[in-house]
C-alpha cells in the first residue's frame, strides 16, 4: 500500500497571475448609537456607538500585473477596468491614491451584500484594500491604523459622506464600543463572556427585504439630530447601559434595551418606513424582543433579537411577508491579511 501524501495535491490554477496577498474584513451590525458618529453631532456633545462584526465579508486580493498597468476588478458589481478608467470604482481609485498608485499590481474585490446595505460594506471593502496594498508596500498595519486610513480614503480622498463608526467597527471586528467627542475617537474591543456571546447569537436574526424599491428618502441622517441634545444624550446613556448588560452577560436585558432604542428613535419622529414598521410589529407579535433597521431604502435590513424558542416562528412569519433570512454569526476577528502564495 502506498504511503499517504502529507497534503492533498492541488491542480495548477489556469490564471497566469501570481496571487500576492488576500484580505477580508467583516461587515458590522450597529446595535445603538447610529447617526451620532458624524462630526457635526459629536463635536457638539460626546456620543457612543455599540457594534459587532458579523460573518459577512468584504474581501480583496492583490495579484501581479504587467508593468505600467493597474487592473481593477469588482466581482460583486461585475466591473473590470484599469486605474486610468476607474471612475466607476471610486473607492478602489482612492485606496490606490493613498499608496501612490503602485503599478504592476492588480486589485480584485468582492462583497457579500449589495451596496447601501447598512452593514458598513464600503468601509469594510476599503479596509481590505488597505490591508493588501499596505502589505504589498511592506507595511503590517494594526486595526486602529487600518480604520484611520479607511476613514481618510473613504471620506477625504473619495469624498463620500458618512460617519466614523463603520471603519473602526469593521477593522476591529468582535464587539466594539466607540466613543466620539471633540478629542476624536476612542475605540475599545469588548470582552464579552463566551456564554453571553453564544446566547446573543442564538437570539440573532437578520432579514433583508426581497423588494428593495422605495421612493422614500432615508430619515436617520445627522441633520435630524441638530439642536436635539436631549435625544443624543438619552441615546448615549442607552448605549452605555447596553454595554454594561453585554459585558456582564445579561442578554435578556440587552435584548429589551434594543427595543428601547427603537422606541427612543420613534419618539423623535424617526419612524422607519411603513414596510419596516409592519415587519417589526409582526416580529414582536411572534416573539421578537427588540430590533433595529440597518440601512435605508435601497439596502433595507432588519436585525432582530428573539426568544430562541420562537426563531422558527419569526422566520416563517417574516418570510411570508417578503423578508428573506440572512444567515450570520458574530465575527471574532477584524481585518485579516495573509499570503496568497500558499500551495
């Protein structure tokens, strides 16, 4: 009998390019504090956001390319072009500008969800590109540095509007507590007990509406928080309560606080779209304990925490109302970069 080989033999790839580096960054869900991570809000008063990385990813790969060329490819969007003609991929273009457009390298990306999902996909995409481009330049960047560079690329170079939570939450991964003030950003990864994390995961459901069409504009931007200091302060205190409940393992309390955050937002006149309000009311009637809309029209997701005994009932009820279940778990790691030359 022949001796077994120590590793399985692999077929040679037909792609003539040499894979240099790969990276992936988890998307994130925001439990509470969204829209207070904009400078025009937190420069007036301190704010806080509580987030968690989830098992949906934005990935990037760096390949060798012909000298003098910088090919770009977005698999999820079906776009392939060169840097010279990359207006349709502004984030790719901006990331390469940060690293002074290194030539002889091709960048290929993929994202697990459509743009505008409310899951921080664009920031996770930029973080992964920074990971592979930085490693290509010989840099081993830490999570905070990746987050800072991602913010600079997305907001300053590409000029895309938004806050600061996405870059930090996705680059850090795990459960993150973010505080914003005039002094800047304080980002902390929370040490959540294993039992609490498992229990929270057993309660977590994420739904995406099948029909994404809506003519209603998003209504949760920072302009809605101008001159509303009591609401912003109440939301900050609620985030602090949720943090305490999470790290102490009180997941039942955490689930109910999520519902309080929903009601607090509605008290400001920030009711979600009728289709989301109806779905949330249906979920509550089936055993949901709390929830949050992630993303506005064009990327409508509804996150729920439910009684584990009613997961199936909630899933079937929302499925019948046109909502599709998105399987996910919490992601312990943030941006990861590794060699693509392994065989």
